[in-house]
C-alpha cells in the first residue's frame, strides 16, 4: 500500500494508488505510480499518475510543477524500460472536451505501433 497525498475517497486512481483497487504496476516511487491501462489502445499503454490527487493539467501550478517535471523523467525511463525505441506518444486529456474520464491527473504512454495521424 502506498501513501496518497490529498487522498480523494471518491477517486478511482487514488484507490488504485492506495492498493484498494488492483492494478498491473509498472513503476512506483514516493511521488508517482505507473500501471497498465485496463483498456489498452496500443500494445504498450501505461498510465503515469502523481500520488497526490491533482485533478488535471489545469491544476498544475508553481507549487506542483516540480512533481510534473519528475513525472516526465519517469515517463522517459518507463518508455526506455519498455523498449519503445521507435517512439511513443504521451497524452494527457484535460477536462470534458478532451474526453478526460478520470479526474486525477494522468499521462498516457502509448507505444508499440505506428500511430495514426489525426488530432496531433
Ligand atoms: P482518460 O479518458 O481520463 O484520459 O483516461 C482514463 C484511462 O483510465 C482510460 O484509458 C481507461 O481505460 C483507464 N481506466 C479506467 N478505469 C481503470 C481501471 O480500473 N484500471 C486501469 N488500469 N485503468 C483504468
Ligand atoms: Zn485521485
């Protein structure tokens, strides 16, 4: 079980971080947790989340920007460990128009296939 800062008892990802809901863990440290997406959109599809409950990119500010920077260091490490040498995509959906379904900041790492051109 992990400590969750600002634990939100109604938040699915807070429950996953705490271990109350099982997940396929890929990486963990004091600040963040990474696990495989339950509905993968690519051969490798991993979610990286801060342990602190931050709702979305819209809540990133000077008080937590170092944490977000750390998450990107972790993303690069996970991608290397997963062997995504040919590239990968990092996505964070923010709010309803972007289709964010879980209101706990998370970064999707998608890789292992050639991505379609489209929104980005
Ligand atoms: P969003 O749509 O908010 O950007 O991404 C939420 C992601 O969480 C989706 O890709 C969805 O498949 C994933 N997800 C939702 N519930 C669970 C769960 O219980 N376990 C895991 N591992 N992933 C989940
Ligand atoms: Zn949460």
